[in-house]
C-alpha cells in the first residue's frame, strides 16, 4: 500500500461549534482513522456561532483524499466548508516568472538597458558572437525541450500537459544550481521538426536539456544535435538517470564489499534510461549485464529492430541467456529496474547472489515492493521520496549544466558524466555509507557544487 504524502495533500476549511472543546481532537482523529496524516492545523477565525479551522492532511491518492474529507465531514458538529487540493493550488498561475536583474527606475538606467545604449552591446556581439555568453543571459540559460511523448509515469500526454513537469524542472535548475531554464513544449513529435526547432533557437541558450521524448526518437535527436550545435545537449532521461544510478551503485557496492568488475547486473528496461545505464556501466567495466525488455531477455538470437536494442544484444549478456525476469535474476548481484511496476515478488530476490542489491526505479509503483524487498536484499533503492535511497536525477542535471556552462563546454562528454557520478558518490563518506544511505539527499547543499566542480575539471 502507498504511503500518504504531500503530493496528495488537501486543506479542509472546517466550521466547528465554538462551545465544543472536543471538535479539533475529533477532526484529527477522523483523519487518522481514515488512514491520513495530519500535516498542519491553523485557526483561521472565531465567531459567535462557529470556529473556523484549516486542517491539512496527507493522503495516498485522490480517492483517499476524498475519503478523508468525507470522514471528517461525518463527525457530529463539524462542517467541511471547502476542500482544496494543495498541489493544484501550488500550480495556479504556473511555477515560473521572469524578473529583471537590473534596475529600471531612471531615464539613465533605461538609456543603458534599452535604447540607445543597448545598440552598442548588440554591435559588440555582432563583431564577436562569443561575447553573447557574457553580455546576455545565454551564458546561464538552458532550454528544456520536450514533445510530451514520454512523460515519466504518464506516457504520451502531449506538450501542454507536459508543461507542469517542465516548469518543475526549471525550478529545480534555479534552486540547486542558479541556472535559468525555460520550458519549450513543442507541438510536434516529428524528429526533423524537433531537431530543426532546437537548431534555430540555440543562439539564445547556453545549453539544451531534452526531456521526456520517447525512444528511439530521442537517441537520434540527441545525436544529431550534438553534431550540429556548439552548446551542450543533454537528454536527462538517459544520462541524468545513468549518472545517479552509477553513483548510487558505487556506494551500494561499498556496502556489500563487491566491485563493478565482479558483478552481474540484471536490468529491466531497454528504453532511453536503460540503454544509457548499460553504456555507463560498461564504461565502469562491469562484469556483465543481462537486459530485458517487455518480451524478455535481450540476446543476439532475437529479432531486434531498434538500433539501441541491437547495441544491447551485441554488448551485454555474454552467456547468451534467454527467458523472463526470473531467469535474469538467477545469480545476479544487482537488479536495476527502469521499466514497469510489480514485475516480481520480494521472495524472488532469493534467486540472486549473496548480498543482492535491488534498484527498483519505476514510478510511482516500483518493479518490486520495496518494503518486502528489504527482507531479502542487502540494499534497496527506489525512485520515490518516501523510501530511503531515492535515485533522483536532480542530483545530477543542475550541477552538470552548471559545470558545463561555467566552462563553456561545447558538449557534455563521457568523461564529464563519469566525473559527475563519482562526485555524487563521494559526498557520502565512509563513515556515513550504509544500506539505508548510499546516495545523498536531493536537498544536500553540497551536491550540485561538487558535481559542477568535477564537470568543469573534466571538461578541459
């Protein structure tokens, strides 16, 4: 069962009888008995005939939130006047705004920021285009480009529906690395149109973050843009995921006393994230990888149309295994899931080698129940914030772009990705690392700076 979280929290405006001292306690008890968690309570107003209170509660999902509100409303003497979904309230008007970095209060300031003074700056850039990095926002700006075709956990929902995710991404760029990012949600899923659009908007940005574009189209888009542009192009669903997975696995192996060269990894998921993880693991000289897609283990004997899966067939599964996920788990030291929920039962982890490591990263429901998995695995990680060891791309992409922008790197190289993974892993010290702490918190203030520093060093 899912755990109540702020993602499904509601605020109920309650009217209570002012002469009944039990009202507040009865309301909070009703929330608890309904399976909710009281997050806050605020006294709003007191009138002769009623006491007005805002009660905030976390729920498991939308239906559970409605059940909580009904339970509170059923208490004698309590009236639920209004129920507000706190997540929707946060999104009213969007999550982003533009602010000027310069004062425009006087005629002199306007003359320098705009006409006539701005013309001199334009002419300087025309003579030396590279000066745009210093004299405009280009040096600190990233375009977050999506077609809405593969939004995490939601699928092909289109560009407008993808906007809230892209706004959130931009907010994270600013919060963790002071990078100004802007969503560009494209009303096309045509490869050529996406590539051309990125090429024509590139002069205004210092980098491009491709986001939630479905495989295999995302591979070609990134590869061709890396060839045609002189600014970093980074598909976060691929490389951000891979960087954080490798960082977390580096520390998980410290916990169990194994090395990359000695392990076999069973990996469910052969899309953008899975292929990128596999390639980065190969760069770490991993012992072997047994990769699966929805049809089973990928091997050289299978008919595979996608170029990315052909690469997996040629570069993984040295034993030529075939079968399903349970066949892949047999003897594996590590399971990495970037695929679909509920693929196997916790007890199936007994098929794995001693001290197994399980990264079940499907969201919101992992490949295996993480609570049950803890009974059988030495280390468990998920993509969720309500379990220990959250594998979250926010540990990577802000610092990666901060370092790339600062060094004016024309691309984000394999060396820069490896440096980023090692920087993230290094934040967890030998004294700190344990089965419940293999990866830093997303709010660890050190991470983005350490990643940026490592990326800058690797860029030259």
